C-alpha cells in the first residue's frame, strides 16, 4: 500500500505544500500505472505481448525524461499502445474498427487523456491519424524497434540485452530473413521523425530496455 512520507513539523509552509503536492503526484502516478497494467492484462493474455508493452513503456519513459516531457503520460502510452491487439488484431488494417480503434474507445470511456489516445491511434499508419506531437512521433519510433531489439537479444547465447549493441542491430536490420514481422521502413522512419541518427535511437532504446531486462526475461 502506498503511504505518503511523513512531513517535518518545522518545515516552512511552501515546502510542506510542495512536499504534499509531490506525494499526491506520486500517488496519482502509481494509481495510473496500476490501472493501466490491469487494463493491459484484462485484454492481453500473451506473455510476449505483455513484455512488448513493458519494453515500449520503458523506451517511452526514457525519451520523456530526455525531452523534458511528462514521463508517466508517455510511459502509459507505451504500455497501452497495443492492449487491444490480441482481441482485435486488425489483419485487414481497417481504419474504423479493431486495433487500435476499439482500444481508443475503451480508453476514452475510462477517462484516459486525449494525448495518449491520439498517439495510440497515430502509431498505426492505416488509421489515417496524423502524428503531430513529440509523443506521437516517439511512440511510433519505439514500437517496431523494441520488438526488433527483443528478437536480437533472444538469438544471443545468453538471451540477454547485455550482448546487444547498436551497431550490430543496425546491421541486422538489413537481414530481411531475420525477424520478418518487423517493418524495417517504420524503424528507419521512426528515427527520422525523432530527428536522430538511427544508431543513436537504437542505443537509446537498448539502454532503456536494459533497465527492465529482468522483467523482460532478457537479463
């Protein structure tokens, strides 16, 4: 159970207020994360899809901190970007049904911020929703790459992200027979939308995912 830190009785009023606000923000963030994880698990039974959600969440949080954005908001977009995919896989790429359209309705009903909903809709080109904000561009950039990095780790002898390096990942992207489900064009376009060299973007995501390697079973 979350408990707020005790406040110093001799603390000046403005510091007491700031401390209380900080505790309240932490509590809200924890509630949001818990609710989002429960929502993901409600609609996603696949362990691999849950781990993919965690990987993208980690990448999004890292980029939010890098860009000075709201980390919990960005991380939530990463965690939930595919939460409806297992139930509504949308193999026909319909813009007005299935993933991510059905998920967007659920998120809206549950009161999630419109920024998150827009970014999730925009991460799939076939929805026709334009990527406008840094959040939109970053979610698109991290999605396919996170999946590819997981594949790269799993073929290592140790199945560990510690052995995955940006330069080798960049070379492996050229091997079309490896991890065929990953859209190489989206990986390259994602880095371009972030305004970063591809190798730097890869390195950023590797570092972010290494931070939760145990949760991903890639330690």
